[in-house]
C-alpha cells in the first residue's frame, strides 16, 4: 500500500502535463465561447434531448428563467437536436448577444430570452 500512493502521485503528475499546445488552445477556445451557463443530463440518459440538469444562480440561463428539467429545442430559431448541436450554435454567437431560447417545460413549448455571457 505504501508504494501505491507515490505511484498515483507520479501518474497524476505525468498526466497533468500531457495536453499538447493544440489541446490547450482548443480547451481555452471552448471555455471562452458564449454560454448560457447550464449543466445537462448526460446524453445517454436523454435519447438526444438537451435536458437541463442545473441552472446556476446568476447565470444567463437563470436570468432568462430556465429551470432544471427544461428541454432546449432551439437557439435563435436554430434547431437543437443534442448537446453537440447546442454547443455548435453557441459557438457561432457573440458574448452579450440576446437570443431566443426555445424550450419544452412540462411538455409545453415556450420561448425565453437570454443574454449570453
């Protein structure tokens, strides 16, 4: 057991330096794109629906009135079919842009207005 801890620390140390410059740039670009600021139920549990799991207080989504269990169906009229399409649409938008967010809440369609951060 005494050898296990040093080996784990060594492995963790090696892994933290494994990202290439290209990987780091891609991560930074992803982190800096406009966002609603929500978390999703994992795709394998939702059959390609974008179901909100969390809406942090103060996020653009919370300010727009989005709630956990809402299903996002569109952003600015562009159909959202899964988390990947939502990310692609968000990436094409600008920080501070006001958008329409189409949702289903309790199986009723609604449109809320959000300003991306």
